[in-house]
C-alpha cells in the first residue's frame, strides 16, 4: 500500500517536465481575460511542475496538494528557481475557500484518485472559486484505461489496485456519462478521450512507457 506521500520519497515519482497541454490551456485563459497576472490554481500540484511553469509565465499561482512531501518539494523547487507561489497542504475536498477568485484552474491526473463523492466536492469547490468565465482543465481516468475494473471495487467505478506503483491509491474510472454528469452546470470547451491501447504489455511496462495512459481531457468553463 503506497500513499502519494510515500511515493514522493522516491525521485522517480516526481514528474518535473510540464505538459504541453497545460501551456495551451494557459494560452486559452490568457486569451479570455485581459487582467495580468492571472490567478491560477494548480490543484494536486505534485512535485510542482505546473506550478513552476505557470509562475514562470508571470501568473499568480495557488498550489494545493494533500501530500506533505508534494508541498515541500514544490516550495523547494520554487525557491531553487527564484519563483514564488502560494503553496498549501489541502485535500481536494476540503480546500480553503476562495469564492470567485481564480481565472483558471488546472488539475492534471489528480481528481480520479478518490471516491466519487469527494471528486464531486472538489469540482463544486473549484466552480465556486472561479470567476464567471473562468476555466478548468482536468484529466480523468477513462473506463477504457489499463487496469480499469481490476482490483477491489470499493464503490461503483472506484477501484483499489493490488498491482502497480499506485496500489492502495483509489482510482475512479469515468465513462462519458460520468464526465458529463460531473460537470453538469459547466460549459464544455473540450471533451476528449485519449485512448492508448498497449498491445504489448511486458512485465511492469507502466514503469517505463514514455506514452500516456488512457484519459479524458476536459476543459470546462464556468458560465458568464
Ligand atoms: C499523478 S500525481 C500528479 C501531480 C501533478 N498534478 C503533476 O501533473 O505532476 C497526483 C497528485 O494528486 C495528489 N492527490 C491525491 N489525492 C489527493 C487529494 N485527496 N487531495 C489533494 N491532492 C491529492 C497527490 O498527492 C499527487 O501529488
């Protein structure tokens, strides 16, 4: 059983290279709002790769994570590069309230690590924290992903796996209806399912494949 906090003790779990998609999302938010700096929330910041990238672009970044090591790593890396951001320890379902504050929020490979009720809480909290027209980018596990349906199902669609690096960490797998339901009340700007079928699955391939896993890519906007 590995928690995220335990995984972050090992350097190989610290993703340091920002996703291109996050820069593209940032450009979308920059195009939508004239105000600078933008206020952007990185929910589930991990080792801080997107917090640093967004701070480097000159934006005012708020970063949260439930793992103390993630918060420490993000703070250390910000200091190392002479950047600043507001980094806090907070569970996705229980973040300090910031009503109508952010222009954008990013949560990359985070929200599906929970039970559906907590994921709904987090999405509702993000909604309340965005200004009208504010945008959220998330990735979510698809029910077509490797390991979907494997392990112990602790509630419909949520599994705790007994293999892989994230064994012991809950994963909720979404079908299209599940994603649409999660974001009812939002405007969809992008709803994309990126399906990667691993046709060769050598032993522990997930540890070294350079390719992504099957995920939903979602950009939603709080209505004006
Ligand atoms: C796969 S990592 C992604 C980290 C980062 N977003 C990135 O792209 O590098 C998942 C992150 O979600 C965080 N996380 C998991 N459950 C969480 C929760 N309940 N509340 C807040 N963060 C959580 C973990 O601590 C970890 O940093």
